[in-house]
C-alpha cells in the first residue's frame, strides 16, 4: 500500500490527527524504489542475443570471468534486469511485468527484428491492459503492458 493510500485509509478509520504519525513512520522506515528482478540464464551468448539484439537492452555491467558463472545488469529506459548464471540466484520460468508507454510501437519494433524464435502478438486483457508477452530461451516470461484508460 502506498503512503498516500495508507493515509487515506487512516484518515477514514482513525481521523486526521493520525496521518502525520504514519507519514513520519514511512520516512523512518525508508521509501521503496523499483524492484530489480533476477532472471536465471544458462548461456550468456543466447541471453545476449535475446536481451540485447531482440529486445534492445544494453549491458550496464557484467561480472564473471573464465569458467565462472556470469551475472550481468541490462537496462532499457528505466527498466533494469539482472541476468544470472549462478545456481540458486533464481529459478527459470519466472514472469516479470514491465510497463511500456506506446505498446503499439514496441510491438512493431519487435516484429521488425524478424527474430526467428518469436513473433509476439498484442493481447487486450479483461483487466484493461494491452500486453505483448515474450519468453526468453530459459523459460522466463516478460510481459510488456500498457494500461488502458480507467473505466468509468
């Protein structure tokens, strides 16, 4: 629950005087930033082909040398993903939802890449989003979505 939502709930339940206490508590406990998912990979070459060439992410940094497992951070705009060959960091088959502004352009971009393993479509969901779902070579699903206008 966001601080604003908690404040509204407290205002409703306990009265205006209690809101300032919770706002102070939020500051003492810290404010959250974005989550950075760790996705399990098994082959760095295939991972780079998928994430860099197909999806257009860039490598921010890479750790691992010689025969050691690789751990890398890739990003595109404000979206950051960690990819890990380390056993125990994550399980293959994860699903990550990534908000995109301009889903039509993103979809067209993916199709224009002519990636032979994936030709994703756009799905209109009952929860009022448009989604493009892709699965990496390791079974991790990335669901790119754009929220529709709120229903009245």
